[in-house]
C-alpha cells in the first residue's frame, strides 16, 4: 500500500479530496460531479490513480452519490466502520488506503451483486 505523510498528501490533493480520502469525510449528497454522470470508461482513485470501477457497474440508486454494484477485482478493501452510531462497511482504495465511501448489501436493487458501493465523487477521477 502506498504510504505518504499528511503533508505529502496535502501537496497532491485538494482540501476537499484530503478531507474525504485521508480523513474519512463525506461530500454532501447530490453535490458530486459523478452522481448523475453516465459516460463510458473507468473510475480511478483521485489519490493514487488506481483503477477502481468500470462504468458498466454504475447504476442510479437515487442515494445522492455515485453507486456501483461491484469494484474491479482487488481494487477496494473493506473495513468494519462503527462510527456515527451505525454499523457499516467502509470501502477504501487497496493501493493507497484512501476512503471511498461505504458498501451496503441487501437493499433490493436489481443488480447482479445486490450491493451498492456508495462512493464520494471527490474520491474518483474518471477516464474514458
């Protein structure tokens, strides 16, 4: 896993990217540039440029953040997150450890995995 100091991360990330990717923040719902984005390509980590999601796995969940039903194999790691009085599964970039968002299961979306990877747009960089 890529390791950098906070100062090194601050030098390459915007303040909002640093807050979300390195401090586990969340962008407000409905504000991210990839929420209602439907181009074909690959979504990469905004921190280290590792490929994370292909556009064919993106779907409109209505949650206010980009939603994917699966990641590129090996691209994300999952951690139990018991913050904010909830039990959730946090997803992070497997290359740099950057916080992406959370994954939710069993919500009944008509997707092959019955999962929703709820990802902050600011954690992503899209490439055609």
